[in-house]
């Protein structure tokens, strides 16, 4: 239950973050805004490390597969894309599109166990859920 609550709070934070990032990018530009967001995030993560928050296993870094580091590049692309989406179509529509994209991709990652994760088989209930989400998204976005 705590994991679901944590994920829900993260979703709330993502909607707020996207709005704040977009407001920043309107003032200083998309790429400078993206850079600033990641710089502030890096400083915050460094502070967490220095205060000993969380479990650190730096000795394992050399064993991490190269593709795990692509997440940093994807993070920059995500922040940039969210700022464009929110600026052009608004928070609700952009967030709806983000959720549909996340769910569809998450189902594939789960099913195939990509990136060293434990496979979680796809079934027709999940398919129905994704279709219902897509229909709901259409209803939310339709004028």
C-alpha cells in the first residue's frame, strides 16, 4: 500500500513539476529551463547523498550495465517534452497523453522483463484496462 501511495504522490508531484518547469521555460527558454531544472535536481540529490539519505552502494557502479545510464538522457528529454506539451495543450491534456504513453510502455516492460526487471505477464484484463484508459483519455480530451 505504501508503494501505491508513494507512486500516487509522485504523480501529483509530476503534474505540479511540469507546470512549474513550463513556467520557468517561458521565462528563460526550453533548453535553459531544462538545464536549470536538472541542475537544481542534481544539487538536491547531492545534498541528500551528503546527509546520508537512502542506501548507497557506489562500489557496484562498475557492474551497472551501460544502458542503465540512458535514464539521465531520457530525463532531459522527458522534462523538455513535458514543457512543450504543457505549453501547447495544457496540463490536463499533456498529463493524459503522458499517462497513456507510460501505461502502454510499462505493460511492455513488465511483460518482457526488460532492463533486468522481473517479468509480469500481460493478460487480457490489463489490455482491457489500457483500452479503457485510452477511451477515458479520448473523452477527457474531446471537445
